[in-house]
């Protein structure tokens, strides 16, 4: 499919990040295949994650087609951009159609991006994840590539005000080795494995992150187990139930 919208959007994003000196560091980019279908399964800590997940695939010169909720496509500003970049709308009342579309894209050699946690993790740990990433990869005969992001939550995350003009924020993108689910494999077991891999990548990104909170007020962007003031996983689950 022709891509007239995606490339200039990426150029604009890179320019904005350069002006803000958001220091993007991608490790493991060699795990993204240069050709053929693949599922990118990424952690989710920010409303901006799809941008940085997409940039993580750029060293392989791949454009990622994200599965995103239908409401974004209905927005008068974001909708035309999402359609122009050939992302995949997900109607939660009719999810099979979007699943089938994703499998068709994978079989056609596209890279499809998913956030298996479904919603932003307010604890900044990996929540329970859905089986969809593994199931569609197995059906299409393509690999699942785990990915973790860190630092994006400092710009815009759930329950915090946006800070999109904040300068000098390091952003880490860590990509893991591919998983290759087969049609005979247990989706539940592979999903458990995928979550463990995503958690390991996130912990690596957190451990290697070049900055720490400068004050107690800044500790909000660290998870509780690392001494931060973010909600614990249990507290975050309760917040999700209330929202």
C-alpha cells in the first residue's frame, strides 16, 4: 500500500524530538526483521508509546501498523492521520474484524504493533496481557517481538498532566529476541512467556536509564518497587476498575 502520510509524520516527529532534545536510545533493533510480517508487542506507560514503538522499528526501515481503538479514528484531527498511516481500527463491539485485518496484514508482510496490556500501566510494571498478539502471530506464521519503553511516561501518562514541551528527557526503547509461536503451541503458555520477556526488557530499561528523580516530587515516574511513588500493581488495578 502507498504511504504518503506516514513518512512526513515521522520526519515531523523526529524534528520535534530533536528540538526538545529527547534523547532516544534504541537497543536490540537487529531483532526487527527487514522484511516479512511480525508482531511488535510493546509495554504501555504513556499516550505517546505508539510513536516511540514505531521509531524503534525504523533502523530496520519498517513502518508499523498499530491496532488502536476506534474512537481515535473518529477524531477529526487524529482520524485522517491514523487512516493515512494505515493503522488498524479496533471496534471493541466487533473485535473479530480488526483481528482478521491484522492477520491479513501480517500475511502480506506488514509489521503490526500491539499493546497487549490494552491500557496504560499506572504502576509502570507489566500488567496481565491479552493472548491476541500470540494468537495472530501463530495464525499468520510470523514472529512476535517483545519491546519495552521507558521515559515516555515523563511526557504524558494516565493521571498526570501533559508535559510535551519538556526538554532533555531520555527515552529508552529495548527490543528483545523474537518468539515464533506455532499453531500447535499453547497460546496461554506463550502469553505467559511473552509477559515475562516484556517484564525483563522493562526492568533492563529501568536499570539502565541514565536519570533518576531529582526530588521527592519527581518520584512519581518510578514504580513502587524501585522506590518511586507510582501506585503498586494492586493499587493500579483498583484505579483501573474505578475508571
